[in-house]
């Protein structure tokens, strides 16, 4: 079985706005991305030569210069291209999915592409036609924004006609050309009262492939809707000259399986939908969870008997869950192949991540989901997913790494009880065997009594990562014997040091104690990890800087602390990296969290709810950090085996005074009670820098401050309720 790949390449239209993932991910300007993809061991690459990009202005006018360079590079690298010509798009502005002339125009374009690249044998002219027709013709998300069955069917029939026209044109140039036809495929479930709708959904999902293979006639489930839409003649013409796929490409996501529920009173916290029922991601409701990919692959094979490939495999989630998703997909394909199902490949999708798919591309929020390569720093950074894919591609070293990786001993969240967001719906038709779990070496987290330690433990619990949380009695980080005993007893694969001195002003009078906790302890733990070959993460502070730069501080700026606490953190950084150059040092700032009673945001809220004024420093600028975001990003970087200094904050520089007012406004409290104050009025003994926002050469990995505040509010609302 082959490993294929593909970057998220959608060019789609919302009203008059075109969204181009090639530009958003930066791939448009990086031909060397193809070498990165080749390094994974992919045999084939789904690759765009998209109509909207090559011929945007008028029919017959094409600029292939961008594609020429990329196709030549793929030839040099020995990667087989699978060319896509329309990827969730409606075509250039001069046509659309409801234009009866669109198939002819598209066929002309396909011929021009085939004549330009006659060596290409594998084609996906139109990606996910049924899914695109739903989003563009039934739900109104994408252009032409239809919201009825007729619009949906018109879009779909147009796409199928366009696919057939394209393949006819391509095969006139290359008779050996193969059609690899993709679409999203999931199972639909529901309460007994919703059985009719469930059956409708389960019939509709096959319609695109049914049309291509010529199986839609008067006896087809969907025929009455086709007649009602006045499309019967067009459908008959399609089926009279079918264009069956050579390979059926199944795209299956965790959201592909759906569950519909008419019992609105069962979900009082949810807004009542206008359609009269809730439509959930099935694994969020069903117990046991649906079988997922294995089920739909079996059904596709039984229905068509045509070779299969998984043509998109991606999960927007934390790193270990992404690893588990890919591994489960790969192992499922191998299992079915061994049982006689003709599965040719699994495709690692979104190799560069993607932007704004959480809103189905309807909102430009710049929301990034990471992939095997993270592009937020401009130059793509290889994540742990690249090693997973190399293992699939036959790299023995990567395979050994994956087999023993501690995170792989647990099933993905979609298999664990944590998946359930509502009271479970117990179904008994297709019981699925629980996935085997194995306990692996844990992550040892120090600092059980602190904000970070508790947050890291909570995150590990959520993510299915084995961990041990230690306090000073179990692991005194300033005592080498205590450190050795803890490490040798628990045998962790990684250590996250969240212990240390946090009282900035008290440190001025207790320098030795502060340095012992922050610098000596961090360095001793680094030495112990170096001796045992363990991964090590430690946290530092924006207070290692003096604020004189008058600009955001980056990772390679030289520390110059103004106070004892900052000096202890600067010393810790230097000593840790000297003892263990592979250590990960995370600088951060101005914590806030809904789970911890001792942070600035909670203090502001508590005082304002009591009607008391809050005094906050006006002339001291920091970059606040939402602790849940911090710990998740830190764990991702640990799993990616990153090293050196990284800055992690929620991006926006604000003064403490502005921070307080923003908290008040977000929580619907009175911001007028937040008063500006000078350091002496606040009782500060330690000198603090006036301007220390943290920027990063590695890109901004945490969401924006405004987004973090909104999530803080939601959690506080739950806590208060």
C-alpha cells in the first residue's frame, strides 16, 4: 500500500471573495515545499493546477508558469502527480456550478492542461463534487449560495458532467489517464423517529459516484428529486456514457459520521435549530462510538468493487491525537487490504496545515490548523507527524520510533469517553470492540501546587497522555538525590519542570532561595535528564529582559534582567541549555486562567464583582498568556521534540491597566472600576521593565488575546453557574 500526500489547496468562492489556501499557507511562493513532501516517502501527490488560478479572467487564456515549475520539480523528485483542476470551487468568475456551459468550458481547460503535461496519468478533475454541491447548493455556504434540493442537484450534475468532459478531453491526449474520484464519505445515524431522514442522507452520499458509474435511472432512490429538478435528461445522458472512476477516493474525517436527534428538550443548553432537529458529530453522542473509516471503506468496496484509496486523512487537534488519527487510518487500510479489499493508498492531507476550515471557509479569521509541516513562522517546520508519515513510507528508524512512542499506547479522543459532549445515545446494531490500550512511560511534571503544574496535568488527562504530577515531597528539584529517585522510580520519557519561585517582589529579599528554586533546580533537573536521555522542558519569563528595546523581544535577544526573579530565570536558561542543549525553554508572560484562583484576571473579576476598584499599572506593557493555550502548545512542542528557546504568548501587547479593563469588558463588569496606578502605589519592590512584549521567530502558535479572553469568559460562566 502506498503513501500519498497533498497540501490543502482549496480555491473557493464566498459571494465575490475567492479564498486561496495556496496563498494562505505560503505554498504559492515555495517550490522547495515539494522536496519537503518528497522526504516523507510519498509515492504520489495530489496537486493543484486549478482553473481559477491558471485561467481566472476569460476562457482560453491561461498562465501555466507557476504550474510548469512545480510539475517539473515533481518529475525530478520522482513523485507521481494526481492533478486536481477544481477544488471546492465554482470556477473562475465568468462561470459557476449552475452555468450550463460550465462543463464545456471546463473540458476545454482540461484539454489544455493535458496537452501541457501529457505525462500525467492520474487526475481528479473535480474534488469532492457531492460535498461541494451540498455546501454550495444546499447549505448556502459557498457560491452560488443555493439553499434547496434543486440547486444542490444542479451543482452536482454540472460537476459530474464537467468531470466526464474533462476525462474525455484528457484521454484524447493520454489514453492511459486514470480518474481518481474523491468525495467525503461517512455514516449517518439517528433516533428511530429520524430513520427516514437518516436513510435519505445515507442514499445521498453515494449519488456522485453513482452518476459516474451510470447507476442512476428511474429505479434509483434519488430519481424523483432529479425529475422534480428538471434534470432527468441530463442525468440520462450522463449514465448513457458513464465515466467510472479507476480509483474511488474516500475522504473521511471525524466529523463525517453524523447523528440526527429530534429530542430537542434533551439539549437545553443548545440553541434550538430551525430545522427541528440537532445534527451532531456522531462520536460526540453515540456510545459505543461509530466504527468510522473501516465501515465506509467496506461499504464503498461492496457497492462498487472499484479499487479504493483514502485520499484525505487529517485531524485538526493536538499533536498526539493527529498521530493517532493517521495511525488508525493506516492500520485500518492495512487490515482491510489483508482481508481482500483493494485499497491502494492512504493520503496524508493538509501537509502544510490549513486556514479557516473550522468555519468551512466562510469567515476569514486566520484560524490555523497544523499539519505535518507548520507554516506559521513562514518557513515550514517539521512536526512529529512527519516522522509518522516516514514510518508509513518505509523508513525503518521512523517506524521503530513510532512503535515505541508513549503517546501511541492510547486510542484517539474519538474512541475515549472524553468524546461525549452530551448524554450518550446507546445503540446496539454494530458494537465495536474497544481499542487495545497500553500504559507507557509517563511525562513527569513538577510543581503540583502551582498554576502550570495543575494545568499541564489537566491537559495530559484531556489528551490521553500518561503523566506523574509531583510536589516537593516526591521530587525536590534542588536536591539531586530526590531528583534521581523520582526519575528512576517513575522512568518518564520526558520531564516538564513547572516548579519554582514565582513571587517577584519577595525575591528581592530572598535572592538565595529564589535562585535555588529557579536556577539551581532547573539546572540539576537538566543534568539528570541529560544523563538519562530524557526530553526536558522548562519555563522562563519575559522578566529576563529590561524593556529598553522598545519593540517585541525575540528568542535570540540577549537577556538583561532588572530584578532578582528575572536574573534567576536568565541564569536558569543559560545553565539548562549548557547542561542539555536539546532542552526546550519556553518564555512566557502574564498568566491568566479560569481554573486558578491566583492570577490577575481572576483577581480583577473577584474584586469587581464585589464592587471594589482595581488598581493596575498603566505604563508597563506585557503580552498576556492564557494558560490552557500555553500548556497545549508546550505539549505539542515537546512531542515535536523541539529545543532551544521559544516564546509563547497570546500575541497582543497590553498594559496591566488595559489588561484589567479588557477582562472587565469581556466579563460584562464595570471597566470604570479599573484604575491606573503607579508602581509605588502597587507596593512593587522589584523593578520591572516598562515594555516587554514577547514576539517570536517561530511564528505565533497561540490564538489571539481576544479569542483567549472569549474562551476565558465561557469557562468562567460555567464555573460561576
